[in-house]
């Protein structure tokens, strides 16, 4: 919505939320201060826990020195969670909102598991939270779940800590009657985790590392291409999740073979409910919002160059934010 200076200006455009509801409000006044529009409308995404209480870290596990697992008490989210969906969290009332894919859930216990890697300020700050402590906000489940069907043979490809995202998808595909072939790749052996979990739901598991310190040396696209070239398996679907460049090249690998390929996109995201448009991506030349239309999309229709360019938009600001936080932590220690 936009207005020229003569028509008026938006003076309030925000998200109002509570534990039970979420709505947005827009207020527009003209240059003389006369209200032209005062509009409020409820939004009905699949948001079940969004605020009004703290969310306790029931279990914390350090999977590697920089990759951590939180099992969080959030019974309403656990009740509805499905493979491929995500949550948006805030560490505290001054923190930014960040999306994290749901790695697991326990409906009986009322817990949801997320896995994150220390990259910027917020994930570094999260890594300081101990079991028994709490985070401020936990909104979800968000996004559309991964479409689960019997495709015959499904190849699940995961790069880096996206292994946490692919495990519930592999589990659901296996439960749907598919043969599941999984390929997991890491930069080095010290970053490997959840191999046993993925193996549990895979008929075949291939592990690669960039430096050759664990499994096959090389990237995940090498065994993926070999599998498709061999013709031993009639692959009905490839699900590739990981760093954007890894998903792009997985897509380029499968395209010549005409194999349907799904990726879970990770653009910059703010509200997670389709209002801000920050997470927009181009799919087949059409603008989609990752938070409500995805996060899963047809890999062969993604404008990868646009996505990667948009992901770099705030790199300088992100670095500066991390630097300031580190300085603040140093001052606190002194």
C-alpha cells in the first residue's frame, strides 16, 4: 500500500499479537492530521504460540562446538507441527525475530526441537542460554508442510546443519512407503551430527565431507549425479536442503534428468506471516512469499541469483551487530 504526499501517509503499520490472536493495524492520516483510514484485521496463520509467556528450554545438547539443539516446551506448537514447517523465535524482548526449521516434536511431552548454528549475533546469544532457562517468543508452526506422498524412491540431500531439517522429512517419506536414499554432506568430520538418526529412516545413506576427513571426499552433488546416471533407481523425487549454493547446484544436477526436485528456501524473514514481504522469492517468474507459500518450492523454478543477492543485503549490518554484541559481552565480563 502506498500513498503520495498529497494523499496522506501511513503513521502506524504494525503487528499486534497476544497468546490467543494476531492481527495487523494500519492507520493513515493526511498532512493536516485528519485520519483517512483506521483499519484493523485479524490474521489467521497457523500461529499457535506467539507470546505472552516464556518458553522453557527443557533440554540443551551441543551437537558440535557451534551447532546446538534446544528442546523447547511449546505444547500448542508440538500439537500441530509437521515435517518442513518452521518457527519464528525471539530470545528476549529486545531481540530480532529469526526463523528456525522444526527438527522434531513430541506431542505427548509438548516439546518442539530446533537445531541452530552459531553464525550471527542472535544465534551466538542463543548459544549462551542454558537448559532450564527460557526464550521470550516462539511462534509456529509456520509455513506449509512438506508434501508427503508415495513417490517410489525419494532421495533426501542435506548439507551442513540442514541435516536437522531433512530428518523429519525422511521419516515421513519412509512412513509413506517410499524407499529413502539419503546423502548428507559436511565441510569436515568435526561438523558431523545426527548420522544415526538419518540412517534409521534411510534404506541407503551416503556421507560426504569436503576435506575427506569423513565418508567420501567431495560435495553432495557428486553421489547425487552418480545415482541418477546409474539408472539403478527410478527416482520419483529429490529433496535438497542446505546452504543456498548447495541447493542451487543440486537443482542444476537433477534438472537434466527431469527429476522433480524440492528445496526449502531460507531468505531473510521478519514477521513470518505473509505481511512484510521481506522473504519474497521469484518462482517461475512469479513473486512468492517463503513464509506462507513455502518454504518448499520447485527447485527448477527458483531464481537462485536473485535469492543469493537478497541474502547479502544486510551483511554489513549483521557483522556490525555481532561486533557490538561482542563488545557488550566483554564489558559485562569486566
